[in-house]
């Protein structure tokens, strides 16, 4: 199986998975043959989901917009997080260094996904997803379980002053480690973990796959050589 999973999300009410490059590129916007991408997406659905369970993909825009979906939209919504309580409707997030985050509330039977790059993380996309689940479904953040997938690690994600400056202004030096006069390493997975805890998610309900996409060639990494591929995190509710 070309997927990875999280213990907190292992539950009879849902399916979930993180793919790797063995599943192939799942993104249509990176210049690959659209027919190959469609074939890879069909393979994902065939291996992971029952027949006729559609997958909602996002037009990821590096922001903090969260969209509630109840059915398969005509086109991917421009956003960086999706939430739903609709069974047999899978949600997907695509990444190649950014942080993929999966959410599950076993009390309210709700799921979500989020895409957290440096802009989205700074704009609190993870916390906004928790807040949106609370507002839309009555979710208690303390009940929400979260899986943080493979992403570029804090020892590999080098940024310049243009990126470091807004981080320093908003969050101080906590997630920055200076490497040269004008470059820093930025810890996106750590920042998102702390953001989720600050939003009320219990630390014991968060599992982080501590794999750096830049270092581990099982996963696509844009920083490793501007790779065109994207892997995905997917989650869906089963029917009661």
C-alpha cells in the first residue's frame, strides 16, 4: 500500500491516508500530463475508498480560507482548508514541502484537511480550521484529533529576510534559527503543532509524522529540486 496513517485517526467511522511518491503525482497544476494525474487520482480512489466516493480537491492559494463542503463542487474551491460532516465525501490536501493536516472529531463525526505553507501558517490556517469545525458543527477542540503529515523540517527549510521578517514581527524568533546574515531556518511543523494546541486541541490528540520531505525521497519536495509532483492527505467519513 502506497499510504501512511495516524494512530489518533484510526477509527471505524473514517478512512484516512497520506500518500507518497509511489502513488504518483496527484496535482494537475504542475505541468505533468493531465491523463497521468487523472490515472493516479483514480488509483488513489480505487485503493483507498469504496466505489463512488468522490474526492474534493482544493485550488490551494496559500491563505487561511476554510470552506464547508456538503457535496462534490463543480470545480475545486479556492481555499486552504476543507471541512465536512457528509459521509462518503473525501477531502484532500496536496503538498510537496508544505504541511498537510488532517482533522477528525469523533464526537460530532466531522473531518477536515488543511494546507499550511509559511503564509497559511502565519495566517493561522490550522487554528482557523479548528474554529470553523467548532462554529459549523459544534466541535469541542479538546475532542478533535489531528494528524500532521510529512513536511519540510526546520533544519532544511531555509528562508530569506522577506519571509523571516513577518514571522519575527508576529511570532518573534521562536520558530526561526539564523543560519547566515540574511537567512534563517523556519520550523513549519512545530509552528502548526503549537498553533493547534493554542486553539484547544489536546497535545495527546496530535500525531506528527516526523519525516522531512526534503530529506526523504519517498515524498515529493519542491525545495529538493523543484519537483513537479505532489503527494496528498485524504480523509473521509464512512456511512453510519
